[in-house]
C-alpha cells in the first residue's frame, strides 16, 4: 500500500466541503426526475392524450424504466473504462437538461416516447458516474455520514416538485426550464468546486483470483441486492398508490393532505438518517441499521394493513416512510463498501440500480393481482412478508472485523 493509502487507512477523512457538495449533486439528480415523472409528465400526457392518458403513461413508464436500466449499467461501465467520471457527468447534465426542455416539442405519443428514452439515456449518463464518484472518494469510515447526507436527495426532489408547481408561478413549458435550471445549479458545484482528497486504496484495482474464490463477498453483495429489491417493491407500491389507499380509508383526505404527509416524512428522515449513519460509523456496524429499518418497515406495513381509521393509517405510513427512507439512503452508501472490485464500481452500481427500476415494472401487476381480491390490506401483508425477508437477509450478515 502507498504512503497515502496507509495514511487514509489510519483515519484520514474526506473533506466536509466535498461531502456536502456531493450530497447537493445527488439531490440535483433526484430533482432531475422526481418532479418530471411524478407530476409534469402525467399532467402533460393527460393534456395530450385525453381519455388515453392511462395507457400512454403505461407506455412511458415501461419505455423509461427499460432505458434507465440498460443505460445506467452502460454508462457506469463506460465511466469505469475511461476513468473520467466528471466528464460523463457534465455531458449527461447538458444533454438531459436539453432533452427535458425539449419535451415541450412533443406533439404525439411516438415523439414523446423518443424524447423520453433519449432523456433517460442522457440522465443516466449523468447519474451512473455520479453514484460511482462517492465510492471513489468517500472512505468506509464515512459511509454512514454519506448515507445521512444522501437522504436529502428524495426530500429536495419532492420539494422541487412542489416549488415548480406553485399555482401561477410558471406555465407548463417554463416548469421544464425551471427543473433543468435547478438540476444544473445543484450538480455543477461538485464538478467545479468539489476538489476531493484522493484515496488511492479506494481506486486500487482488485485482480480476479486464479485459485479458489472466497464466496463471502459475493454472497454479501447478493444479500444487499435482494434486500434492496424487496424493500423497493414495497416503496414503489406506496409511491404509486398512497393517495388512493388513504382515500379508501377516509374520503376526507385531499391530494394536498397526502402530498404534505409525503413531504413531511421525507424531511423528517433527513436528521434521523444522519444520526443513524453517524452511529453506524462510530460503532463499525454498517449493516445492522439496515436490518432494523427493514424490520420497522414491515411493522409499519402491518399497521397499515390493519388501519380502518385515518389516524392509524397516517401513523403507519409515517413509520413506513421514515424506516424505508433511512434504509434506502444508508443502503446506497453501504453498497459502496461491499462491491468487490473498484475498477468495475460504475458497472456494478448499474446492476444495483435495477433494484430501483425493476419494481416499477413488477408493482402494477402485483397490485392488480392482489387489491381486487384481498384489498389494500392483503397487498400490505404480502409486502410486509417480502420486507421481513429483506430484514432476515441482512440480520444474519456477520459483523465486519
């Protein structure tokens, strides 16, 4: 190991400036797609398609998720091969912002799908190397702090959607310009001002063993992958059907009430994730909080399954949102710890990104199969079982030495 590597191993830490600017860039990544996919695209499709808007949105969801899945792996691999994360991030930022604004030119389903797929390709040209950058520059002893800072991303993504849709603030096309501007303002600082300390040991290639291979690292990676997939299936179901479920419990709740509950939970998760992440760093227990949060998510789903009145439903969803948000933010950071080969970090994170996109394809069929027969209660019980499996996968991981 080099002198720098020994120093880093002895306790050197990445600068707080880079950590904060990186968290801001990750929030910019969330702003790039959360407002568009959850609000701006459905509104635009409804205006364009009329009575066909449901099928149009299904086509858009499938095409977008497929493009995102493939391109995230490809551009992660490409940034590994070229060793130039920043260049790909900058190019992806430019192209994705341009294509986002160009959505205003769509005059039919075919053109909308072409622009959407192109935007997803460009967006993942930015997101894949951005995710890998954290693994390049943040040592394991700060992964918990990194996870806490990453919890800002979904909160600010939701806040940006609320901002650009303030009534009277901007017309539909100008909202796209506002989102693109916010993304650029958040992502550019880490490229221009980040100046991270190098940690050579985080970048040192690991050769493929010629003899017998230790199966433990691979087994841990698979456990982490499947655990996130199971939690993300539950997250995707609640993300899509939160309002409909709350209305089934009480027709007194409005869409604004649901949005406020959703936003409040996301912002409450930020300080909670920072506290839990710092505890994990200090005690060298990176996986234990993930298992506990998965178990908490399962308990919340069971509370929601049994809720017949709005107060219990809101308590259940509050616990669900808090526990799952902490889980997902910390999982994103700790995944960087367990990936076995730094030279393939971007590509391997692309495969982990499938846990974010595949649930969007699985969830509609699962919901349609369960809800008409068993109601939302049956769906939540099934999701709780899946999340319990995730908790068991992680609870049996040995403590790191």
